C-alpha cells in the first residue's frame, strides 16, 4: 500500500519544484535498499578492505542512500527557507505573522548578543582564575626555603 503523494504547491519556482520532487522521491525510497547494508557486512566478513571500501562508498554517496524521513528534515528546512512564504489569503493575519516573526528574530538577535557577552564573561573569569593560580604558584616558588 503506497501513501498518497502530497499536492504540489502552485507557487513553487521551477528550481524549487525540482528540489521538492527530488525530496519526495527520496522520502519514498526509505529502507528499500537494505542490500547495501548486507553487502557492506559481507564485505567485512570476506575481507576487511572490501567492507571498508563499501562503507566509505556508502558514506560518500549518502544522498543516494535510503534514509528515514526524519533524517531529511534539514533538507526540508532548507527547501522551505528557499521558497517564498505563501500568504494565507488573510491580509490582517499575514501582517500579524510578519510582525511576530520580526519580533522573534529581534529576540533571537538579542539572545545571541547576550550569549556572546556571557562567553566573554566566562573567558575573563577563566583568565582571572588562571592568573590567580599562576601568581600563587610564582609566589610559592620564589619563597626562600
């Protein structure tokens, strides 16, 4: 039993449409090629360099490897970011959504700035602690015995 193919969004550019179709094909192939795993294991059993070569080949050709849909989420995120945002048809809602997204983006920038400041604070704290330990060591070292 096959799952129904989702409807193709009408506002896709030709390039985005090709990416979308490719992602759909990739999601439909998941776990349809278990022979790659079996072949790699057999390669290790027969002679370890063969198994290693097959493993490297599978890793290098990761885009062709079957994968669960959850692993394709980063690709879906990139595809979604590349597409123009589709309007809902409600102008008031679209304006509200744009304002909320702008506010969230500003909050994200502020959090990034605070995180950078905290990182600087931690570096200064570590430096002060190291300096204190070094000064204590030098003082103990220079004391007459």
